[in-house]
């Protein structure tokens, strides 16, 4: 009898829990109107992070410092935060992949820490076996949870040794060292990873890390350094693409990395959409030049083999030029275009200076372009996503576009209790609006087939430390366990996108990553279990 009563109590408790759960999610909005179920089913929906922002384990397993360790230890981050522990994904990845699986997430974009793989950074220096072992476990755990890995090779965390040696991306030697590092990744992980992004946001690296020096390593190099950085980065990208697609690998029966894995190499470019402030032709020209100067700087060489004519003319004293051979190597050196998209602004031009672009967040009547997020640069402007995508499709006609990041920091979230923070209507509305316009663009032929929300969880937001939260899962940085709690935005995306979206295609590569040869006997059928 006591047993029965216990059972009954358990059933009642479960029912109450289920009702509470249902109540929690019942106020979630419907799927965006322009995203029919069929389209949501046919698209891949995932989440993104980056090594320095989530990993932690900064001095574990043979890892040396990156420029961000040095920069944060020197006290340049808000509240003196550092990425020493971050979300401690270094230890907690099994539970994180379990959570992803529970949310129906089948696609995960992450980045490698260069200094964990190659503690001395450069070509000819030893590969760190502990670093390789860590990423092997991480990737295997991902795949065991049916999550497809998408890898960023460089997400701003340069090994400090390479900064010290030749000023990092400013030095010509960067190119060979980057290609060597990429080669190590392809050799070790290329059998399981089919989607590679060489660089995350070259604009940020070259403008904020090197040009202005407001991001690590924090040494301002001016416009000349900024364009030198871009030039080295683009050539390193093209050589990496070449390595992946054109160089037969002895260890892979003389096929290329690309053929062995049926893999792809792209890049993740950030861009804020610019809408002309008025119909005046200088405003229209300024919006156009702004897009060429910020996106075309990288996208034009990759698609067309050269910088935009407008940039060549406006930056003629500081912009290097490509040799015919480099230009040929660059042209078409991407299998997909990754776009990190967050916001849009108005652009105002000058009747006398075609190189001037002033950006504004209010229209001519003083009305805000959209509500302000916690980040000062980020306003909610859903329609700007649609306009940017249409612009990209018409200017570049990419075979495939991946939205490599999209997300928002909710106002004041950091000062809220966990219970308050997970009721993130602001973020739910952001995703609902942006995804609506993404779907509209897809329905009009824009070739986006994969989308990543930024971010899987709250993390180290660069100079802002942990004060700006972009997660669809909350991280309690005050709790010793760094507890993760799913926000309403996570539930919203899970319900309408992650769960219904296309699967990962995990394990679709050839066995052992090798192309079958004529000599390879067909594998014998396993004997049937009686
Ligand atoms: C992404 O950058 C990053 O890839 C990611 O690591 C980051 O966590 C996420 O966004 C959220 O920020 O006021 O002139 O300094 C987004 C694009 C471009 C946004 C540069 C901030 C700074 C403008 N970033 N921008 S400025």
C-alpha cells in the first residue's frame, strides 16, 4: 500500500511538472508567418560559439596564451573579466552536447584554439597531442549526439608567440603559419568535419584588432596596418582553400582533403546593412560604398579576384594590390559564403566627398531605426536582414550562403535573476522578426540553407566580458557549476526550428575519410544476429 501511494505521488508530481512545463512554453509565439513548415524542414538550424568565449582551461593541457589571454590579464576587459574559465566547456562539453540534443540541435559551429593545437604557433613547431586529444573527444562527443560539426579555424585568438614574433596578421609570415595550422586541422579532424570557415569576421580582426587596436592585441596600426592585415588574411584564406581542394594527400590515397570528406571551405564575414538615410543620390551612394568598403573589401576578392574599384580609389595610398597570380587564386576561393548578421543602420553621404559614409541610428524625423539591445552597436532591425540578403545574392550570386551568426544581447539581462533572465521576450521577438525576414529572402531565391543562432549560451563577450549576454541558454556565472538554463528564446527556436529542421548528415563521409579504390574489397556483410 505504501508502495502504491508512493507511485501515485510520483505520477502526480510528474503530471504537475508536465503542466508547469507546458505553462512555461505556452506563451511562446507561433512560428514566424513567412516561415512555412516545409521551409523550416528543409533548412539546417544550429547554434554557434567560439573557443576563447566558451572554453576556459586557458593554461591546461599544454595550451599557451593567445593575444586575448594577454589582453584580458592586462585588465583591458570590463569588470576585469577574463576567459580563463569562461563557460568551462573544456570540461563541460558532454553535458552541453546533451543539452543541445535535448533542444533538437543538430548543427554546431565552434572554433579551434590555435595555441591549444600548436603552442608555439608556427610552421615546423610541434603539434600538441593533448590539444588534439581534447578536440578529438569534443568532436566525437558531438557526433555521438548526432550533431554535425562546423569549424572556424580562426576566431580572433592568435597565439601570443606569433604576435610577438612578427606582429601577427601584419607579418607576411602569417600566411605560411596559418596554412600550416589549417593543414594540421585538416589532417587530424578532416575525416569528421566537412564544413570549414577559415576566418571569423576579417573586418573585426583587421579594423578592431589591428587598425584601431581596441581589441587584442591592442596595438593600433592605423589604416595601413588594417589593410595589410586584410591583404595577408585574404591570401592566407586563398592558400588554405587551394590546399584543401587541390593538393593530393598521400595519406588519403592521393585524393584531396575536399574529395576525401566531400567537404567545403568558406569564410564568415560580418556586415551591418546600410539603408540610405534619404533618397538623395549622395545617401544612396554612401550606403552602397559603405557595403563595398566593409563587405566588398573581403567578398569582392573572394568572388571576383580584386578589391572593389570604389575602395581602391578611396584607400589608394594604403591599399595593397594583388599580383595576377594571387588574384587568380582568390577568385572563387569559397564553397559557401558565411554571413554574421546582427543589425542595420542608416547611411548619410556627402555631396563633395564620395568616400565619406556617416552612419546613423535615427531617420530624418529622429525616429530610432529599431529598439536598442544591451550592446551599444546593436538595434533590432528585422527588415535590414532581408535587404542585406537580397544585396548579397544579387551582387555575388553565391552558390550557398550560411548565416554563421545571428543574435542579440537583451537589455539589462546581466543584472537579472536567473528566473527573470530566462523570460527573454526581447530575444524571442528578435529571432521571430529576423527569421521571418530570412524566410522571406529564402522564398525569393536567396540561397541560405544553413543558419546558426549566436549563441548557444551566454559567454565571454570580448571587451564587455560577461556583462552582455547573447545566449539562448543562460549561464549562471556566479554558481560553481556554471549552471546552464534554457531561456524562452531557446525554447522558441527549439520548437519551431531546431526540432523540425534538417538533420546533420553526420557520418555521411566515406569510411575512414578515404575514397574507395578498385582494389578495396567490398566490406563483408555483418553476420545476422540470431
Ligand atoms: C560577433 O561579432 C562575433 O563573431 C562574436 O564573437 C560575438 O560574440 C558576437 O558577434 C556578439 O558581439 O562599436 O565600432 O566597436 C559581431 C559583429 C562587429 C559587432 C563589430 C560589434 C563593434 C563595433 N561585431 N562591432 S564598434
